[in-house]
């Protein structure tokens, strides 16, 4: 059986997709996109009325450079989409009503009125507009680089950017924000600002409030500012975070949301500074300082370090969110999660660790505003499957499961079980166990891997490398203690 997620990942996600244009009775591109972004269970609805001939025509119209995406085979394996009442994704953030938890993060995908208005029309609940400062910003060219998945240049899992802040005049940006709020009163408009001095921070925050912004985000975290005393230089200094947050809090009545840098050992230190200064919420994280090499990362023959984002950074972002949320001192403060969010499952993880909303940048730059469709529908169907009516009920629900490493169970073990029907006989589990594990898997001429329970330590590395998903954990059992004889 073909793995439909693997096949859907081959889709080029075309604009004005030729496959859907060739199909008279459905939207195959939308169905494949649903599979790609974690919604296989509901993807059938877009091709339910399609005949075999329609899907064949769609497949023939596919412009993939290698071979057409196997749309008919994907369609055959999709389950029937179950119709159910879907809950609202409305949630409160800093006292502001949000129609859903999905916001554009401050970045290249929200730099002017037209871009943000199109995002709002698509269904995004709000925007953290690209950071505004009083200094002149002149960007380099090129300013983006990526780390690609298996050399596939349509899909990168890591993204590096050297971009700084908005190049627009300050007055232009605040006029844009004012117009956005006037024309989209139910959307949440948040100004991201960055100052260099106390007066800068106060002036920009007041301008945001006067423009009608719902809140102001304090960018203490940009990793590539060329001016000292700005960006992550501030975010790494808890004292400066405290002072600047306090200055802004005293100057405006709208919520104040400092944005934390991940380029620090203990993110709770500056976060506590923001907390004690009266911050209403915290955004985290900004991009991670990094280096990529090669011609694509050069600027006129020169290299530099800059910010890394994309799905590769999600585990690091979650770690920083967890550190702040589990800090017993920082009570009654809300969080906006950022870092590697592409699918509704990604967003759910941030919410389950305590975030009230999430911000997306790199995925929008790669796939467009249209991903909001699958973010919203996926989260709604998940909530419906669990009979959850309020998104806030999911916020922080996984926190009780988190313990310190030395408190984890070390008296039981989980052995791997191999499903012979799914096993391809490739031997990947054997190779990894031999060279990176405990030599607990044998592999003979029959190409059937076998687990030696006396050697297996239950690390389940084999499960992770199996390409067909044939290895799963067995029931947890007490660990055999070594003999004392």
C-alpha cells in the first residue's frame, strides 16, 4: 500500500493548480494539500463527487517535474470524511477576543497593508506586524537561505534569514496599522516595536496605541541587528528587559508583550524580568543564531551568522515555552508560541504546553496564507473528536506529564514488536541497532528481522528508522534486574 502522506509530500502545491482545473467535479489539489498538512481524515470531502475519469484527468494534468502525483491512489486510500458539528476556536488573549489562535508572526509575510488584508480575508485571526523602529533599515541582498529535505528544493525544513526590521518610514507603518484596525475591527492588530533608548520605546509604544493597535510587542530578540543595544543584545540582559518593559507599561494602557530570544541558556531569566515589570504576555521564540554555508548563503562573497527558523526549530521553541510555563514564580501571565509551526498538530503542541495563541512566519513564506484553512479545520476536527467545546481547555493540558529526567520511570521497559505484514525486509532496524544501538536485532537470508530480548534495552531506535512503520512498542513490563549470583 502506498504511503499517502509520503506521496502528498511530493505535491508542488501549485498556484492555480492544473490538476484541479482539469477536474470537473472536485478539487484534487485541495485534497492533497489537506493530506500534506495533517488532515487526511477529512480530505475526501474535496473529491467525494469525482469519478475515476475526473481523477485520471487531474493526474495527467499534474506538472510535477519527475512523475505525476498519484492522485487516484491517494483518493482510494482516503477514509470517508465524517460530518460533525465543529466547535469555535475563539479564545481570549490578554483580554482580547481572538476568532482563532492563529496569528502572523512579525516578519516578511506582513510588511504592508495589502499583505495583511489578504491574510485577514483568508482567515488569520491577527497579526504581529513587522517590527517598527526609528532607525534607518537597509537590508542585504540576498537575505534568505534554506536547508532542504533530501535535496528537494520545494521543501525546506530549516530557513535562515538575515532580514532585520521594517524598511518603511515609521509614520507609514503606523498609518497602515490604523487602517487595518479600522477596516478589520474584529481582527487583532499588534504592533511589534524595537527601540534603542528609553525614549525610543516609549515613543513607539505610544504611536502604536494612538494608531488603535490592540497591543504592542517588544522585540527584545532579533538576532541580526547591526546596531548595538537592540534586538537580542537586550533580550539576553534581564535587567534591560525589566527596565524597557516597565517604561512601556507606564506609558500605554494597551497590553504589552515582550518577545524573548532563544539565544540564551536560561530563557526564564529575562522572562522573569518582563514578568516583574508587569508584562501582560510573552512571545517566544525568535529565530536562533546560526550559520549555513555555500553560495546561496553569501552576500556579495561574504558570509555571516543570522536567524534560523522553520520546522527544525520547533523542539527548541517548545523547550523554551516549557521552561517559562513551569517556572513557579511566573503566574497569571499568558504566552504566544512561535517556532516551526506548519500544521495544526504543531500548533496544538504549543497550546497544550500553555500558549493561548501561536504565530506563524516561515510556513507562510513557504506555502502562503492558504495554510490557515488546514490549521483551522484540523484543530476544529481534533477538538470535535475529543468533545472539547472551548480551545482554552486545551491550554496547558500536557504540563502535568512533564517531569525532571531523574524523576522518570526506570523500573520498567518497553520492547519493540515487528508487524510482519508491514515489514519490507529492508534491514534498516538491524543496521541501526548494530551500529547505533545494542546489537539486539538479527537479520538473516530470509530478510526477517528478529529481536533478541536478552540484549534489547527498549530504546526503540528501531521504531524511528523503520520506513514502513512496521515497528511499534509492546506492553510496558517490569525490567529484569541483573542477577546478584
